[in-house]
């Protein structure tokens, strides 16, 4: 496990701190969610061909404190795995991870929010896991500010954690339902050397005729290059005979030098891309036609234009039907024409279904099915197609607190012949006020 | 270049300003911590705009409607409206796809939830050879740091 001693001590200290805070003792509410998963399949390992692999996973989430109202709360989520077949399949891989574990305080009225511990932060250019402190809140009616600092979890496996740091924040200005603009900053150091220093700008504008414009740009301050521009317009068309249509044209531009050059943080297979001088411009449109409460039809088209490589494009159409509860059936067919860029084209077909309306009619509560077919224009390892199918079913017990699901999938593709895998999932939710 | 030696001082100053400002100012709107559960609602709505205005007084709920393409287009809404997402989704829900540290890819961990949009369905090992060359930026967004690239390192080194 990579859950270090220092971190375990920190978590323990946080729990103790929660316990001694006056008026905020544990017991206000406790929620525990557990997913226990067993899988069964065969793989070639370093010591055996067709070795049986039988991993058991536990994904555990604990939330305690003021969960329904503003106040103090504690949140933890992590997983662990054990291969009961004792194969070599997972050698050199971590067998568990603490994804987050933090104490949180939130306040009504000014949106003040503080997190201490391991947390995920989404703040403009940041989408990072941090061991440290987060502070955010409103600065009056028109501004929001969020700040974070600590050690980046992403670097804990790279030459230890000494000298690693991350800090940054986002300042946003908003005017009612007219617009919101944000500027953000993130700096990451690995062993006291700058790994990343990014600046960001994000935008939402709510225009007349229900038009909306969303956008994001980022700038690599280390290489002095723009990294990304992504902007999308949402155009609702309400006045048609049946249902409603939303059309979303978008534009994206990536400068590989600014986007992929993350200094000492750069990893394979991306680190060489920053040296190619490539610039990618992508534009396209998504269109969704909501016929009624049940039917949705959609179409997508995206075009890729490169400075160095030949162009590429993807097209797809989709249809979904939504019934009671989570019942849904749908399908999608798409084609990627990569020309010389990827040295291949492919067509993907997906059909899926989830029937949630079986309770009271059968002993089982739901069934699911998924089918994916891929056809490659050029063979991959001598195969010109992939076939994947999964089937599943399950039943809920204890007033839906416990769900037991059994599923399996079969794949025949360029990498695996006749690959059959089984899976048993038991999901349990405990909630006590 | 931004002078890095100034950042600890600027950060401390910003923290002090934030705390002081939050202590004295009231903002226009604070979203509830949690959305009412299905059990609390007499009729379970399918989309946000069954009950809320697409452009409400405080929140543009229209941008949070989980349309058929929401799985691939929710980035701007999530970036600017984390508190709105958090009313229904805890971070663990996001981690299924975004953390890339849960080992099981989302379409496998939630194999029976075929109604959920999930990246890398089916035989993505073959398709990623093409997708990765067409648009490596989309790979990098989730697999671009030493920890999240561990799943790539097995083959790519």
C-alpha cells in the first residue's frame, strides 16, 4: 500500500480534531458505502501462461459529520486489492490507494469552504489531487476566490515527496446570470524543480435567445506558450414541430509545446510530443434532438487539422430511449477517418440496454447488456475487427441498501482470443443520523 | 515569468483577504449542500429543468442537464459549478473516471450500468492506438502526470 505512515497519522489527527471540536462531534450523520468486487479471468504472466487471476477489490467510502447542512464533515475514499489466486499478474502495481481523506468546513451565506487533508481540486487549470489545505469562498456579490496549497499526490511515486509542492487558485467574477469569468494559476514543483506553471482563463456568457458561450484557455508559463483554447457555443432551437434541438458548435486549439511540456513532470508516452512543433486545431458540432421525455437522437462531427500531419475526422449518430427509473436502451454508430495521421480508420457500433423495470415481475431487479463491434480498415495484429459483449443482472436487498450484481464479458479482438471474464459486485450503503 | 519568491507572500496575503472578506460579506446565493433525495421528492424528475429554470435566478440549471452528450461535454459546467455538481455527486463519483487511480476502468467497475457514459468501453486497447494518434491531448488530460500515467507505463515505459 502507498498510504504512508505520515499520512495515516494525519488522518488520525483529523479524526481526533473532529471529535474534540465543540458542537461538531461525530454522530451527526455517518454514511458508509462499500463496493466489494471479485473478478475472475486468465492472463499470461511472467511465470505462467493462462494463469488464473482472482482479484478481490474493496472500494470504501466514509462520510461523517454535517452531511445535509453546512458545517464540519469528514470524507474518505480509498480502495485495496488482493489476488486470491496469488498470480504474478499484478506484480509491480500498487495494491491500494487512498483517493481522498479530508476534513471539510462549509459556511452558508458566503460559500466559505475549507478542506484539510487529501482532496481533489478543480479550480481552472487545476484538476489535481493535493495533500494540503483548500480555502474558497465568495468575496461579496460579484467575486469568488479559491486557494489551495500542499503536496501533489501525482508525484508521490517519483523520487519521494521531499521538495514536492503544489499551490494555486482561481479568482472568478460573475454578474448574476449574465456571465462568469475566471483566472487561475497552478504551480507544481518536483524535488524543488519547477514541473508545471500554468495560467488559465475560463468564461461563461449567457447571451440573448438562450445562447450560451463557454470557454477555457491555458498558458504554460514555463515555456511561454499558449497550451489550449477551447470554446463552445450552445444554441437551443425550441420552436420545431416535435421536441427541441440543441446545437453545440465548438473550437479547440492545442499547441503541443505548451500543452505537453510539463518539465520534470513529463511522462511517457507524451513527453516527446512537446518537441514535435505540432499544433492541432479541432472544430465540430454536436446536435441533440429531444423528441419527448423518452427519445433522444443525436449527431456529432469533429474535424482535426494539424500543422505537421494530415487531417482527420470523426462522425457518429446516436439514439436513446429512456423509460421508468434507470431503464434505458440505446445505440451509436461512428466512423473515424484518420487518413495518414493514425495509419488506420475504424467504424464503431454500440448497442446497449438496461432494464430497471423487473422488480415485482421477476426475482431479479435489473438486467443489462452491452455490445460493441469495431471494424478496422487495416488489420491490427492480423485482426480486422473487435467483438465485445457484456451481460449482467442483479438484485437489491435490505430496502435497496444492499445490491448484488453478477456480470460477465466476452471479447475477441486483436489482443485477446476468446477472453471470458466474470465479476461479482456487492454494494452496501449504511446511513445513520 | 512570474517571480516565484513572491508567491508564498501573495498566497498568505490572499488567504488573509479571503478569510476577512468572507467573515464580513454575504454573497448573493449559496447552493444547498445536498439536493433532496428521490425519496424526499413526490415525483422523481428526469432532468434538472423539470423543476428548475434553465436560467434560474441564481443558477443556469440548463447547463447541468445530463443530455446524451453530457459525459463528454460537462467540463465547463463542472469547472465553474463544482458546488452544483456536489449537491448530487460526491468526489468518489468523479474519481471513477477522472482519478485514473482506481485501477478498474469506469466501464468495468460499473459494468452493469450501461446507461452511464464511460470512456474506454470494450476493446479500447486496440482503439487507443488510433485515438491516441488522432488526438493525444484527450489522453493527456487524464493520464498526463507520473501517477496517472502508470497505466500507460506498462507498455509505453
